[in-house]
C-alpha cells in the first residue's frame, strides 16, 4: 500500500536530487536516489520525469513498459502511485 508515502518529503528529496544533478554533483544525486528507494520505496525515472512508490531494492514494484505503468485491469494501477514531481 503506497498510502504511507510522505509526498512532501519525497518531492523535497526529488527537488534536491534534481538540483544536485544540475550542478554536476552526481554522487550526491545518486545517494539521494538510493535513499528514495531504500527508505521511502520510491523509484525515480528521469527520462520519463516520473516516480513510483511501492518499489524495493530487489526490483519488486519497478516494472514499467515504455515509460508507462502497467495496469492491473482494475483501474487502480495495482494500488501503487506514479507521480510527476513538482520540480521536474
């Protein structure tokens, strides 16, 4: 269940990561990306400018196809969130 995702924290971390990438601080940006996944269960896809909750380091919940979510057929995207961050 992705209802426990702290949207304010996640968006703040994504904004900090984006700023680090813009200023060439790639190690810092990678560390933020790793923390998003390890601590918050959030995976970020820069090319698509999206993020998704409910992911794990083992790859669980990280499936994507052509940059789009795969639907469970129930209209609820399987209970996982995909958001376009405010700062992308």
